[in-house]
C-alpha cells in the first residue's frame, strides 16, 4: 500500500527517506532516520528495526504475504520498495530517477518519489507523503528536513511545493546570516 525510497549520501553523511501511500499519516509510521546512524522505511507490517546502516550497507525485505504488486530493488546506498502498487514500473522508475539525479539528498529522494508516482504508485490512490533527511549533526546550518503531507488529493506534488517553499526560505535565512556576520 506504499512506495518508498531510503538512501544515504556518503559524501555529506546524510540519511533520508521519502514515502507515499493511500492512507493518512505515512510519515509518522513508516519513516525513521537518526543522524550519523541510518534510515528506515517500514511498510505493510511496520518494523522500524530494519533499514540502512551507517556504513552504507543496504537491506530490503519483501515478505511473502504482501499484496501484489510488491517488491524491492537495491543499489549503491539506496533501496526502493513497495506493496499494493500498480506494478514493478513504480519501483523501477524510482530507482532510475534516483540513480540519474544529482544534488542534495532531499532533492534526489523527492525526484525518485515523483517518478514512482508518475509510474503509477499505489494502486488504491493517493493520500499522504513524507520526506525525512537527517544531517550528520543537527544545527542551524544543517537542519533536518521533515515534511509530511496528509489527506491531500496529490500528496507528492504538495510535498514538492512545500519543499520548494522551505528551500527558498532557508536560502534567504542563510543570506541574512551571512550579511549579519559580514557586518559584525
């Protein structure tokens, strides 16, 4: 009933998760990430003890009792997975989008989620989405990205809208901080 991507950016030591589903509050039950440790996306029967570890090893498991279509795909520093999807094309589109993309991990995760939605996503429809990215250490200069959209007709598109808004506000705040430091 969900499609997600979990990934690590080894250069910046970031961990993140992006997920969407046809039920509310996916960000509160399917995503977990801890700075410097790893990230997890747990679906269907939620088990947050599974996930990516701090050394970049990837683990994915699709149980035999999931509802079709279900499965996963792993690559270097990421895994994509889903169940109750329109088909394998959702997972494949996500993996390919992530592998092709560049830039900050949060942008790459969001591009993968958008590709999964465009390829069909959850066969029951759309309702919620979430994006969670944690830096090596939380500070004013490297904040955690934690965006959740619930009960929305197009949650992935709304996630992108909010992400773009926050990115612009963060850019403006950094410019203001630099000006203040230059004056001091």
